[in-house]
C-alpha cells in the first residue's frame, strides 16, 4: 500500500449528508435514500475509505456503498460502517439505559443485550458500535452517568465483559455479531466539577487499581477489538497523546490487537483546547505516534491525511506507527469477514429487528432493574382491587429512554399506560403536575397517587451536567404538596443519575427507582407496583444526600473523612442497596484458600429467603486487605450473584476470587498479591455485616 492509501484507512467519514440524496437528519440517511456514487468519487477518488459513520443504513444502502468502495480501491479494501448502539440500534429494540442494566446485577442480561443490539445492527451492514461505556460514574453531576454501569470497577468490568461477549458472539465473521468498542478510555466518568471532558486528577496507582480495572476484562478476556480514546487529560497529559495508556497498557500489557478511534474531536483538542501541539499537522501526527489509529471528524480529511503523509516523509512520524495503525484497522476488517463477505443479506433485517426475543430481553431487563428504595408499612405491593389511581408528574405519561435514543422509537410504554393496562377496571387519571393545585386535587380524588418524577433528555445526558442533584423544576414543591394530602403516595423515579431526595426519603412511604427503563419501562413499573414483579434491582451507584458530600462512593480509602458540621457524611442510599417484597438471611460464611500461586480463594455463604414471597436476591461479596504496602479501600466488591429463592428456601452461593483480583499496585510500581490478613463481608449491599477473615501466604 502507498502511504496515501494507508492514511486513508485511518480516517472516518460522515455519510448521511455527504453520500445520499435524502436524509432524516444530519446523522441518518432516509430509508429510501439513494447512494450517490458521484459524491463518493469526489470525496474518495480511488483511495478507498477507512470507515463511515452517521448513516444508520439499510442493508441495501450499505451494500450499494460497499460495492462502490471495493470497486474503487486498488486492493478492494471494504469500508467499515460504525454507528452508535448504546442501548439500542437506530429504530430497533429500545433497551434500558446502561445504568438501569447495571441495576440488574445480571451478567446474562448484559450479554443478551449486547447480542441483540449487535444482531440488529449487523443485519444492516454495520460492523462496529460505539459501546459499551466502561467509565466509572464517580461524579454524579456528570450528565453521562446514565451511560455507565455505575461507580464500581468490578461490577463495571463484569457487565462490560458480558456485553462485549454478547456483541462478538462466537465469531466476528458472522451476520449476527460485530465489534463492540469500550469507551471512553480511560477515567472519563470522574471529571473535575462533574463537567463533561474536564480533567481527571489521579495518580498511576489509583488509575490502575480503579479506572483501568473497569476496562481490563473487556480487553483481556473479551478480546475487544476497538477502543475509543477519551477527550480529557490526566495530570496534564491528554489521552490521545498518552503512549503509556494507548501503547504500554492497552497493547503491551493487555495484548490488544484492535484499533483505537479517537472520540469526536479528541485529537483536535490537543491543538485548540489542551495546547500540547502547535499546528493541526503536528497534532494529527502526535496522536498517531501516541497510539491512536483513526480520527473521528477531528480535522478536515485533506488536512489530516496530508499531515500523516508529510510527517512520514519528514521522519517526524515513524513509518512503524503508521503501519501499526493501518494493520490494526485492516485486522478488524479481516476478522469481521468483510474481505470475503462484504455484503449483507437484505432479508435479514426484517427477521431480526425488534424480534420477539429481543423485545422479551428488553422487558426482562426493565423488570430486573426495578430498585425499591423505601417501603414503609408495606404500602407496596398495591392491591389490584384499587378503584381510583392518580398518576401525576412530568414522567408519568411519557416513556423516558435517556440519551442516545429517540423517544419516538419503540412502544414507549409510560407509567400511566402500564398501570391502566394492568388494572383495567380502575379509573386511572393523569396530571402532568405543572399546576400544583390541580395535581393536589387529582391526588385527593384517588385512593393512591403514583408520582412520576425525575429527569429527561435535556437535563440528563451528554453535555447536560448539573451543579446540584435535587429534583428539577417544580418537582419538590409538587411532591411535598401531594404528600400533604395524606393519601398514600408512591414515588417512581426515572432519571439518569442519583438524585438527592432527602425530604422524600423521610416522608414518602414508597420509593421505586426505575432509571430510564426502555420501551417497556411503564409495564415493568406497573408490574412491580402491583406485585407481579418482585423488585430486586440494586443500586450500582451511591445516592448522596447533597452535592457537598461529593465525591461519595462506597469504596473510598479509610483516610477519607466523611463527616461535616452540618452533615453526618452518610449517603442517602448506599451502593448495592435495594429492598424486596420478601426478606433474606445470610449464614455460615466460609472461606477456603485454593491451592497454587494462582489459586485465589473460594467463599461460600448460605442465603435463605426468610420472607413469605418468592424473590430474587443479589448476593454480594466484599473484601479488604487489612494491612498492606499501600492504602486500599474500606471494602471492594469482588463477587456477586443474582439468585431466585422460594419462601424458606436456602441456597449456598459460592464465589471464586482469582488471586490477581486481590493484587495492589505496590510502591515499587508492580502488581503484588501481598501476604497477610484479609476481611470478607457478604450480604445484600455494600453495608453487609456478616464477616470473617482469611490469610494469604506468600
């Protein structure tokens, strides 16, 4: 390949507006749009193209474009179609947002979700999706918390691994699988001040022991073949200019063989935001030299490609770096089977998109995400014999999907829809709550009020960071006024981040956290409120009482002081917390050391359903090194299992903890599993109290 051909493979092009005669919006070609070969010729000539984004093509459209690209590339190199697929692809099945998926604490549901999204996307010719998000959500003011799997590296790592495995299937060379791209590598979820793309302040030890551990399983065990390099900087060094992360850790330590795509504009920021490169040319070459393999609309294509060509000729960009990047992109295309099978069966989309199986996964995920935060005096479940139910609030009669989804897609079942369908004999009324007096009147006329409060696109999502975590607009006033009626009130939250619902936590008898639960969200909420579904979601992120407590995550170091003159420092709701309609007891905690240097430990505990109803429990395992060479968290999640138990049933849950899970980044900058005493806790949240100790030998 010529240097010009190589440079072209490292460039991502936009497609909807540039290559088709009609479009739904600037990122979507209209379904009936025709591919315009003359525009492709003007843009690409005979050099081919690396990848194309923002088309969301039909199979016919991707085939037409692919046929042209192959015919107009000297080596017949196919294009790679890349699109978003965070919790649903285009107009296909709408799944719960990732923070809701995390609330299921269910690896199987995560894998099934990844598989379903991949199947629907690949049927259109798309070979890569920009998901999952494996940032740790440790700054809840950040608008993109909803895209994450929560605050914990182990939970994030396990659910991310499952998602990647689902998307990849048995082989990438399949019409039902594609490349999942973990993002935003790395540390993007804890920005300074909670504002998107702001710096992360962290040393190497914490970076390795916390942030990178959320990503590592997806790459080492899941063999993810792409990574998205984030916008921000760590200790003054932007990610897209950091060879330590992109070369040393990702490639050398983890064995990554895929390609690194910069996030949109992340390379350009080296020049006009971070100011670590003097010219666009120097910027482009710095990024490739540092380990980035493809730009994402950063610079004009001619500027970017010309920069790489000139830098190679001037020996300011080693040819080995250019070849590394091109080799990675081509490797992914080969693994996807694009050279042998570049076209897709145009009948496949109709058979897989919004299939019965995929819709069932979305509903089951929503059901398992339902997290009961409060249930005083057993108000829930509600009786199905109720005659008058008022649904009140801005989230009561709309399906909240969260960012990276269009709320016109799918079935958009609202809370109101779900309740009316489940109790058809009852008079179910709706009031949006804008007029508080009218809402109070509606509540007074009902036997029970369901308040649908929380957030929505525009105050939650990418670029929508908040300075406080209170209920937005007039919702606090509405909440307190409705509760003052004295009628039973159930608060249902649909939101993308933890909210500081202090007053509600003391005065509202029942609170259900639903997050953004997908197109079947209203059905899952209604089934939970009326006892058809036992709530067994658990919080993947801590709920602070106020922004003044931030940062507030369960696995802080012991030296973190969490007490103020005006606040006891305790969170509103802890990581891993969630109630059930039944109760569970933990007994007989036993730890056994496994043989060999890599044996690790086996932890067993008996879990009993001590209540009167069937239910799911999420058994959680936490471990702490009692004395070590570096300070370690108070406790860290090292295992979890979601199990179903009948009343009175006992099951022994066994956790296998690999030895390297207990490793620390020691003062001499190496991983070490240190001998000594460790404490183990098991239970239903991060505040589990059943404990024992074990020792590790050298």
